[in-house]
C-alpha cells in the first residue's frame, strides 16, 4: 500500500514540471514570451487556491477510494490534452490541458493524505507522509533529466507523452490502492463480525 501511495503522486509531480526544462524550446517553437510561458504554471495554480478545499468536500461525499481514481483520471486527461497540444504545436490546446490537469493535481494530494492517514497511525504516519513526499519529488527530478533528451530526439509531443504514460502509471496505482483498501475494509468487518459472534 505504501509503495503504491508513493508512486501515486509521481505522475503529478513529473507533469507539473513538464514545461520547466523545455522553456527555451517552447518559447522558440511556439513563439512565446516569458509571460505566455508562465501561464503554463499560472493556469494550474490559480484554481488550486480553492480546489483542494472543494476536493476535500467532494472526498467526504464520494469516498476516498473513488476520489483517488477520480482526481488522478482528471489529471491524466489534462496531461493527455497537453500532449495533444504538443503534437499539434498548439499553445491554446496546451493551456487547456494545463487547466484540466490543475483540476486534479492538488486534490490528488488531499486524497492521498487521507488514505495514508487511515492506514498509518501513530509514529508511522509521519514517516509514511514523509516518504510519500520524497518519492513524489523524484518525479520532478526525473522530468528534468528525461524530458529534454526525449524532446531532442523525438520532438515536443513525444516528450510530453512520457508524462502521459507516467500519469497512466499513477492511475494504475490509484486503482491498486482502492482495491487494497476495499479488501482491508472487508477483512476488518469480517473480523469484527467474528469477534462479535465469539462474545
């Protein structure tokens, strides 16, 4: 469970930083100034001043397991649009992709923290949350190494496609966490039922 929770956020961190290592290339290829380039980050960050709060409310109503999958699916769709914009060299499509990506990005962190808090209590909780942050940040580091090399060899769309594949991997981990959590819940209910019958 902990390994899946750690890898769950790798896609988000990897793709959040997708534009950074390609700033010069994007500005040249799309003919952008620094203000238009910075919009790749602004359109992600502006809604996320409020969305994590709303995401928390949504998690309370639909459940953490469904929230894990929902927010990661939204993020993955956003990266898919961003990748398509890269293939068509369309700034507007890429911005639209970043907006959708942002709708899932920070709310994923809320969902992850919620399920980790349920699984790890006491002294293990701080360690589990710290490990999650450390592994997730590997996504940013790997992005800075891999994406420029892929861009040089295969172009913009393919470089952004690497992020889409990593988002699919994160989505797979979301499904895995959901299955494990459901099984653990069912086992706990069964154990409690047996203890009740034993009394």
